[in-house]
């Protein structure tokens, strides 16, 4: 029976995707085979030798030490697209909040009523200070056309907006769901120069960190409204603060507020509510649980962030799973040991991603502990496990 440790409260619907006859689940497992996590920070976490994988019930994995996991042969999964509907809806809300001072109007009504004044009598005169433009007819630039960005693009078109999209890594799956009316931006400059609203939907990498800064902001239209429900680090907060003070950026709505920007005028700070719906939490937990089940019981990898995707229908008597460095001669060394032990290869697949690779070898008979030890000694092999087919 596999042991699954939960580091956060995980949706019970998601946990139900892990059959009780195969899994024992709890938050106090000492030697788990897998970990289910949401936001718990794991950079100082001590991994037990039995740990095979970590599944993040959500998209971001900044709380997990990906390189360390890869070096120890621990596959890390995330749940891309499972929270896309909830984040898309918040992005639509963010555009509306950035356009009209709805929050200021609500605050005025509450404060006026608290003073005992006649809200109904005063609001017609007061409402002009909270006015703002409609989004219909305006231009939205979306940077990152994954599951969330594509859904937002389609929703914005339905609301009468013109939409530019930029994503040099657009997947085929995302492209299928994207309206043909979305205009392709060949570069970021086209987004910056043409858009009244800019919405960020991309990961924080070395290449994207601080991309909204003193160099990119001057390229934007005066009074641009920026939506950031992706990662706070995409924005240089000092440069953005200056742009807000000057009026170059009229509003900034973020789901990742910092102390500095949360207190800044014309910033609308949202306390990380993008995926905070029961539907999203259920969907993310279900996907994460299914990823764990598929990997532990069949060896297949889907939606990993530190190892390549790899799938193969089971054949033969057993499956040898080898996590290894992406360097020459490893596979030949592994297959030599398989052959020397009298096993025949029924089927195999080897996939690579950057400096790491994953190999599945289905063989015609049981795999001995001695063979596992021999494969483990091949230079560059990080971990070996065997699954009965």
C-alpha cells in the first residue's frame, strides 16, 4: 500500500481519486511515497528515501525545490489548467475594477451610512468621482496564452474588446481553444504600444522576472491598466510605483500584493484569490491525485515540471523505470544489464527534458533486486523503480 502525505488541507473530492485499497493518506506520514501539497514551503524539507513524487494542487511550483527533487529522482507535478476558469473570472473582474472605481464607490457608501448621512440623497452628486470607462471597444493585450490566457482572450472578445495575444511557446492544445479573432503579437512591443489593458499570464523565470519595468513601461500607452494574476515578481515594484505616481499607469490590479504596492494609490491588491473557489480547489486536487496514481502504479508521467512527459501502455510482466541524467551511453548501459540478466525487452520509451531524462522498459519476466542494483550503478542514473504490470 502506498503512503501519501498531505502538507496542506486537500479537497476531499481530490483525495477520493486515490482508492482506499491502494493508498493510505494522512498529514503525519513519516516515509511517504508521494506528497500532496498546495502552498506549503518545501525548500527546507527533508526528503525521505522512499519519496517518489510530489504533486502540487495548483499551477505554481515556486514553493518546491525543483532542481533538488530532480537530482534525487523525485518527479514534481503541477495542475495546469485546473484553476483556469476561476482565474479567468477574477481577471475579468480585475479589468472592471481597474476601469471604474467600484471599490471607492462602495467604500463611500459604507462610510456615508456609518456617519448616519442620507446615502440615497447624496449619491447622485457623489457618483461622478467614481466614474470610469467601459471596457467594450478597448484593446486588451494578453501575455501568455495558456489555459487561463486563452479563456480570458475568448471572454474579452465576447465582451466586445479587441484582443492581442503574445506567447512564443503557445501549445497546440491551447491554440485549439483560442478564438481566431485574437490578433497575434509577434513581440511584446506590439502589446505595449497598442493595448489599453495588459494582463499577465506567464510563469516567473529568469527571462520574465521584472519584465514590467522602467524600460517596458514607457513603451505603453498613457493611462494603461495592468492586471497581474500570475506572479508578483514579474513586476519591478519600484518602477511600477513611479509609473503609478506619474499617471503613466492608471491602475494596477494584482493577486500578489507586496507591502509597498498594497499601500500605493491606484493599486488594487487582491490577497491571492485567483484559485480560491471550491470548484478550482476540487479540480486541482483531482488532477494532482490522478498524476500521483498514474505515476506510482504505471510509471507514466504527465504534467511534470522537472521531468519529461512520458506515457506507455503496460506490456510484459514488469516495468523498469529509470530516472537519469540526459547524457550519452546511459540507455545502452541499462539495456546491457537487462540483457545480461536474461530479460527480453517488450517495449520501451525514453524521453528527455533539458538535463534530465526518463526511461520506461517493459520486460518479459520478473526483475530481480540484483538487476535493480546493477542499473542503479550506471553512471548518471538517479533512481530506479520496478512496477509489476
